[in-house]
């Protein structure tokens, strides 16, 4: 593995003979969408905050020295990484060798002209991450001692041990190893009455569980009971985890449930 390596999904571009030059564009931060309102007769503007825009990448690539015929065949193989069977851009995972434990969901975002010089091919590959945040390569419940996680990853290894049996009101710690707040996606299985889960001033509650499975997906704002979407039985707010340690409180009566999280850490 080299710091100069670039992967698209599980394919290292260098293994295809494609060299990615060091002058490629990997922005520290994306552009921001600033929300302001100007008022006649007043200096400046009112600032209503800002949000990250999409993150743009530009990979400056070189195809190896080949005949035009062989190079054309290589180009056709290369573009298959980025389009589906119908010729439409597809979402792929972009990873860099200097941070192999994180990836961006990207799509090709424009035409890619190839300049041929001395039987070499030069091109700039434009990619866009509509979600501008990087993600950890595996969800939290897969971060265990034998998992395929790079050894230098900045995570706490106890993170993957996130399934707990709760038989009475209790509190426990959940770690967000990322650098931004993320939704708390978790699963409840068992029985109880007036069950509530609280984090950082927010609470999500269900009146009764009778040997049922509840899946709360905070990323998509979907709640399923026994595999069927049902938003009517839960009350309160979807929960969020701040970076670092978070205290989760579970309350209720006649509790006998298992609660376990499945988190995707995100990074600026």
C-alpha cells in the first residue's frame, strides 16, 4: 500500500496502470452555502448560518505508454468503474492511500477529454461527493479485533461491542469516533412498557413492545417494527451523537430488551 494509491470501490487505480499525480485536487473543505438577508437602510447583512456544499475532486491521471489501440481498450475498461450497465453515472467509493480507512461517496461529474502525447494519455477525472463528509469504511458494530480495519485508524476498539441487554432503567456510553455529530441508528428487541431512549437532551419513546424488533435509522428517518415501516408508534425526536463519548439513558417498566447501535462515523 502506498500513500499515493487511489481506490475506486475496491479497485486500486495504479493496479490498472493509471497514475494519479500529486497535483490532483482534494480540497480541505468544500464550498459553503451562506444564508444571509440584507435589509434596506442597514449596513451589512443578517447571517442565518451556512451549510457545506458538495465536495469536488479533480484527479489528474496518466495512462501508461501504449499504442492508441491498446490505450483505447484500457480507457473503455476504466470508464466502466464509473457508469452502470445503462451508461449512467453510478455512486462509487473514493479512497486515498494516505487515509485508507475513510471514503467518499462520489460520482463522475463531467466529460473527461484525454490528451495523447508520446503514446501517453493525460486526463483530469472530475468527481463530486454530494455528501461532502468522509465516512469510516465499516459501521461501528463491525469494529472488532478481527475486523478488516487499518491498524492506524483513530478509533476506540471497544466500539464494536455495542449490543446490551437492559432489564431496568440504566445509562451507558456510546462513542462517536468521528469529528461531526451523527444520527443515532439503533435496534431494540424484546419487551417493555413506556420505553424511552435519551441522548443529549433528546428523547425517543415507544409505549409498548411485546417481543418485537424495532429498527431506528437516523440517517433516513425511518422506523420499522418487525421489518415494516411504522412511524406512528414512536414519539419524540430522532437522536444524535456528538463527537466523543455520549451518555445514553434507557427508561421504562418491565424491561427486557436488547439495544445495539450501528453507526457510520463521519469526518470533515
